C-alpha cells in the first residue's frame, strides 16, 4: 500500500533521514523505533507532506505522493496523528470526530444555514459515521463529554477515531502511547490490532518497547537517520546492536 524508496531529508548541512526505504502492506502494523533525533518524526513529516524531502520517492497505491500538500495526501486516504494530542478540548467527543469528515462530507456552510435538504442528509450521514467510529473505538458512551475532560488515553482514542472516520486506509501514529497508563497501553494495542484486522495499514512511531513488540508485524529501527535493522519483532528484539543501543540487555 505504501512504498518509501530512498527517502532523504536534509536541513542545511544536517541529514535527518538518509536513504530510507520500506513498505507497508494493507492490514499490517509497521513500527519505527529509535532514539530521539533518529529521524522518525522527520520521515513521518516527509511522507505526510509536512516537510519537503531532498531525494527519494513515496508511493501510495503506486501513486507518487512525495511533494503533495498534506490535505491532498489526507484526501487520498492517509491520515496522521501527532505527538501532542490535537483534540479540540472545548468541543464534545462527537464534534471532534466529526471534524475528521471535513474533507469528505459533500456539504457547505451555505447549505446548512439555508436548510438545503442535501445538506441535512449529509449532516445526518456524517453523524452516523462518527458514532459508528466511536463504537469501533470503544468510546461511544463518551460522545457528549467535552474532549478536554477525558483521560489522556481516552483522548488518544478520540484522536485516532477522528483520523479514521473519513475512511482512511493508512493511519500514521506518532508516539500514541505517550502519557498512557499500562492499562491504557494494553487497550491501545488491542485497538490497533483490531483495526489492522479490518485491512487498515498502520504506520507507527513509538518508544514504548512492550507496545511495539506486542502489536507490530514489522519493526524498523533508525539510527542517525539510517535504517539500522528491520524485521519481525522477535528478530529485532534479538539483534545485538538493537539490544545494546536501544532496548537494553535486561
């Protein structure tokens, strides 16, 4: 579904991502690990259109997307979350998820205020889709709560629901376990595996080793912008360079 070939990102004399290649299949959880400054988030930003790449190619369903604006990439079916929760704290959970349909709902402000029947139908359809996604994320009972009043783990579920509600086929999650309790991490892992089971591809940047090893089909470890090792979780866990540099020997 996603092919990254020779991706390179330079900032002046600094090469943040160096000749990175990998691919993500439908229904796969693909994780990227590495220390701070390894280039993980920069690679995410380049794939999602938030940072300009210096070289390489990125294809989604064989369609070149490198250099496209983020909103065009999102419209193709790639959605992204960020390290700092991007929820709208004063809005309800349902309203937050509805904002994820902005690019795909055939509606206009004029249609709403003038009462066009087509606008009303589109609005009802959007609400049904949003509520269905809340059910899928196990947070349907929270739809009327202000998002800012939720626990950090619940806010993560809202953010992921918003990213997925428009029918995303690939979701990119940047440090989704930050700030979560152990129980919330377990729940997040269960949700990710369930989503992958529906055919959604998940590209994950994460520092939490236990979560990565539990949910991933494939793990890529970056070091100074270069690929250090890639393979199934157990292969990566047993790699001596990874053990020494990132995961520890204990």
